[in-house]
């Protein structure tokens, strides 16, 4: 029984850590720019495919991660150019990102085909660890650490740098900081680039767990939504806590009540919506 | 005047269109007119890869054989179902009502097939199903127009699995299946024959389609300590399952039996051999079967497409041969639809890549079921695939009713998540 709980705690944390790589960019872009970027999980999908292509050409895993991120960031910024004039209009920008999602999905299908692909973990982490009776893939454990490092780096930028101050102020009151003469558009640009980079790099980082196949982005999107609703829009800490919570609740839901697996994820979402609509760490608007 | 003319022209167009969809246009065309075939396959959406395999198999046969059979030209049009039952139905309508095809073949997904089948029956257009395996289409809802030409039924391959597992000495099993009809039927076939022999099913796990994280389910398998695990998942789920079955340490500990989709070429193509070698599946197709017909087919396929063929490719390749044989039998005369369909039902294909195939009175094939195992490919296919499936044992001429009396068998409901045929 101890094995059962240990495996599900670790599995939930690993899957939650993976979700954070998507949700971090999602919550920053949403919080600052009021753009619901549906294409965020499509960025993740493109990241897996680009990363896999690099691995197949012999590029080492840890080199391929930032390249995949950069490639997706460039793609994201091209999309941002189209999106930017409409960012104040929530519905138009939402519909635009849905359109881009469909285009990215079909482009991925045309370029990489539809066979489900598996992504090999880096060779140093391609083994499983044995802890008593529990066998657990080492890469899943590493995922927890990787995500924590990325979260720490993002918290540092948000708390201790000028850019971070602009982002925090922008989430609270965009008009006021515009009034103070701060170049908010530049912050938008950088945040969108960071969000796309995280999703792209996260694609390859998460690839050994998720694989790459048409429809992967659609599987992840509702989970990313659940994370930011729980965590609170625009809050990085909220996104981190929300990710781990959704990972754990989802995993234990499937393990204990397999017939209700989707339901168990959205129970906390419904509870948060009813009791604390701004999310655990979100600010009241 | 111009207005009157326009009215007349419009009326004429409407009349022609209406006649075109009338009874005269239905059924098979007369005389030397071509046999127009509408091939429904998903080339976009989640099932795009199998869709391409289907088309590749079909084209391979016609690249090797003349498309004029006994004086009748065969004219194929391809329709994209988009992996979506609504679009499959729309495309079937387009094929029948606008393009006047005489015959539909495809689609791929069970839900696409279930959407198209009633339409085909209503419009009396034959629908051939080389990949859609839904049990009831040739059982409780059998129709003279819906025929599993070169196809199979979901529980046909898993009925033998139950007895095989019991004879191996396994007594306690846990099953894992995707949460939809195909897996309910596949797992049900195994559960029924396994428990009728005296085995116990201690837990059945149904996972949502599109599951990436199997670890919570695997933790339950470990907790149950089964003698054997039976699994039926499809597509990307199969890839995730196989990877995690190995990395969570179960491959070394628990014997695994699977429905053939799990270790089909379309799933094992991208996986490293250490994740899949040794896994045993129950199937109507095995690309590594040591038989001249199978080996000729896969050599030609590998040559043309640089991959080993999945069962979808083999199904459409064989369906093409089947249609050719039936056309020869009626001397190319497709004007008499019933005569042509009778020929399709009575033809037997002695040396298809699947082995010998013929149809039972319900329109489902009677064919071999293989116990097959994943092994590394021999050197000649090393560039096309890492692993393939070789035959350990053959059950010859298996019916969709296994050894049951059809009339008796049809009295029990179709397998579902609430009915698994488990003997108490």
C-alpha cells in the first residue's frame, strides 16, 4: 500500500511539474495582456516536434531544449505581431489564438505526420530507480527538479528585476503604469516571448512523458486552464501550486476513482470558482 | 424573357439533380460504366496516420494490378473523414449523392463506421469495412450492405486469448482498456473466455482516450498482484502505455497480453526495442508471419513506403484483391448489385497477407487468429522498422462467434463497460 501511495504522489508531482511549464507562460500572458492564449499548448506541441527533430539529428538533449524554446519563441513573436493590435479586445484576441492553434496543428500534421512519436529521455536519465518495491522512471523524478528550478528563476525575475516590477504593476493596473510613462508594449513583447519560449522548451522537456502526437495540445489545454483558475490569473506562485495540485488530484482521482477521472480534476476548479473566484493567490479585480 | 429562361434553366438543373439522387442512381452502375468506389479515410485529425496507411495499402494493390478488371474500369475517389464521425457522414453523402459512387470502402474509426453504416444501408450502397471492427455491425445489427471485407471483429481475436492465458497457468487478471466500444468488446472477449475456464478478473480499469499518464493505473495493477494483465488501448495511448509499462518496472515483473492494436506497427514504429520486444498480442494479422503471401506483401510495401505495413494497410490491400476476385466472378457486370454482392460474399481469398479469408453469413470474415510476439526485425528490414510481430501459434479459421453457437451467442448483449461476459 505504501508503494501505491508513493508512486501516485511522485507521479502526481511529476505530471504537475510538467503542467507548470505550460501554465507559467499562460498565466503571465493572460495576467498582463488579457490575452487568453489558446495556442499555448500548440506551442508546446511544436516544441516537442522541433526538439524531436533535433534529437534525431544527433543534437544532445540539453542543447536541443533551448533551441526548441527559441524556435517556438520566434514563431510566437510572429503570431504576436498579428495579435498585438487586438490585445485590448478579449474576444477578438481569443478567436485569433484559436485560429492560430488550428493552423499550427495542421502544419505539424503536414510536416511531421500523424504517427504517435515517443521522445527518448536524455541518456543519463534513461533508467528507472528502485526504491524498495517501487520502480520509478528517473526522468519523471528529474522533471520535478527541473520545473522547480525554472519556477525559481521566474520568481527571481518577477521579484527582483525591473522587468518583474513592470509585469507585477501591469497585472495590477495597466493604465496606471502607462500613465507613468513606462513602455508597457515592450514588456508585453518580452512576456509573450518568455511564454512561448517556456512552452517550446517545456515541449521537449515534457516530451519523454507526453510523447508527440496530433491532439496532444487539446489534451493539455483544459488542464492548463484548471491550473490558472485554481492558482489565480497572473500569479506565478499560484500557477506553481495549482499545477502540483492538479497533478496530484488528477493522479489520485484516476488511481482511487478511475471512472470519475475527469470529474475529480474539475471538483477543485468548481470549488475555487464558488468560494474564491480570484483563485488561491490571485488578486481581486 | 431572360427571367423566364433563367427559371427554366434552374428548374432543369434542379430536376437533373433530383433524378441524380433518385433510385436510378443508386446501386451499381450498368454495363461498361466504371465501378466507382468512394474510399473514406481520415487524412487529417488524430487518425491521419492510419488513414494514410489505408490509402497506401489500397494504392499498392492497384499499382501491381490493372484497374480494369474483366472489362470494367475501377475508379477510386478519396474522401477525408477528418477523424470525425460527422465529417465521415458528410463525405459519404457527398460520395453517394454528388459523385454517384457504387461502393463505399472505409472509414477507420469505429465511431466513423457507426455513423456511415446506417446511411449506407438506407441508401442501399454497399459499405466495405476492412478496418472498422465494431462487433455489432456484423452481429446484432448485421445488414446485407455492410460487409467486413478483409476486416475483423473486435472480440474475434481476443476470444482465443482467454483460453490461451488459462492454459498457460494464469488464474488472476487485471484488464486495462480505453473507455470506448472497441476496447469494451476486445477486453470482453478475453474476460468471457478466461472466466468461463475458471479464471478470475479482479479489476477492470477503463482509461479515457488520450491518456498520457498511465502511472496511476499502473499503481493499481501492482497493488492487485495479478498473474497476467490484458490490455487494449489504441494510437498514442498505446505508445504511452508501452513506454510506462517498461519504465515503471512492470515489464520485468508481470506477464502482459494485448489486443493487436497495442503492438501494431503504427504504435511500435517509434518505440525502442527494449520497450516492446517479447510482448504477446492476439491478432488477425502479423507482418512477421512466415508465409510467402505475407512476406511478398511486406517486401513490396517496404520498398514503396520505407516502413512495414500496419493491419490497416494490409486490410485495404486485401480488400482490393477481394473486389477484383468478385468482379472476375461476375465477368465485370456490376449492373446487378445483388449478384455482385453475392460474389463478394462467396469469394474466398486463399493467400492474403492475413492468411486464408472468407465471409460468414453475417458478413464477417472467418480467418486465422495469431498469437504473435514482438521481436527485432531481421537485417533486411532494419531500415524500415526496429521491431515486428512474428507468429508463435495459429488458430486457423476462427469465426467471430469463436466456438459458440451463433444463435445462442447473439442472445447475450454486445460487450460494454457494464457487460463483459464474466462467468460467475
